[in-house]
C-alpha cells in the first residue's frame, strides 16, 4: 500500500501489456486509477478486475477507477482526459506514459506511415500527456511522472533505427524534465527502460525482414508485464525525498 492511499494515477496505453498490469498493480496498492487507450473493450475488462480489487480491499471499487477511450496523438484528447480526472478527484499525483508502438523495420524499406505513427505515439503522445498534467502538479508542487522508454533508448540495433530514435528521445526528455521540475517543484521523474517483454508489440511488426528478430525474441524467456509493473511500483513507493531516475531491466537471457 502506498504511503498515501488516496493518490490518483493516470495510465496511458492501458488496454494490454505493461499498461494493463500496471493499472492492476496500482489499484491493488490503493491508488485511484484513470486509464486510457484506443481499445475500449479491453478497458472494460480491466474495469471489472479493478472494481473487484476495490471491493475485496478497502471497498468502493468503482470509486477507484475511470476509463476512457484515449488517442494520445491528439493534444485536445489528452487535455480533456486529464481535465476529467481532475474534475472527479481534484488532482493528478502520478502519470504513467506507457502508450507506445514498435513496428520495427529496416529503414531502406521506407515504412513511412509506420515511422510517423511511432513518432506521433512514442514521442508526441508523451509530450501531450505530460503537458496536460504539469499545470496541476506545479500548482501542488508535487507529482511523479513515469515514462516508459526501452533498452532501445540506450542501444541502437539494425532494423530499429526509427524506434530507437523515439526511445532515445524519451530517455533524453525524462532527464531534461527531471532537471527542470524536480529540484524546484518537487515533481519526480522516472524513466523505465525494459528489455524484451512478453507483450503484443511484436505483432505490430510488418517488415518480413525482421523475422529472425521476432523468432529470437519468442525463443527467449522474456520479462512479463508484471515485472515492469513491479519496477514502476518500486519507483513511486520510495519516500518523497528519493527520486529513482532510471530503471533498466532486462531478461536474464538477454545479451544486449
């Protein structure tokens, strides 16, 4: 249970994988969770589980949850979602910028539409959601922003040039945000950098040239979404004077 079990968290990309697992973990810790994603049917299933967690825990499960269809590539959508949360609960304590795409491809194959989607979701989506919560966190001089980057935010590999570029951007943005907001405004920033995780991201790869990469990932004992959710919980559960800046977490079997 978090020190203040009245905290409010927003999780993007919550319909599957890391976002789904993190939303469940936060609810079990007593956090009020607002989730957004494109697939509203998945959010409805998540709602059932979170309501159950609330009913089995401190009660009032429905009061612990907001779900909404969210397109993080639309600034107005992000602003509206955050405004809805603040109108209901009066604040935003935690933002988990999780929404992301990984349609890896060799640059020479010119998957331009996929490049644009990654840039819009992986970079602009993080910027839009962060800009939406910042005024409320600055007002209270308190908050925690968790950005989901990747080991690809440190290491570049063939077939991942554009994806790695987006994740390098998030790693850099996280550090710049920390320097700007943490010392003076008490807003903590954490960058989570997972290695291979068992999620739906591999299913978004359309470039047949990446077949060996996909197979190698499937042959590895990868991390589970819950492993990343636990890392996020660790970061946000630390005392207020502790700012966990980065967590790089790989499967034991992953070499790079």
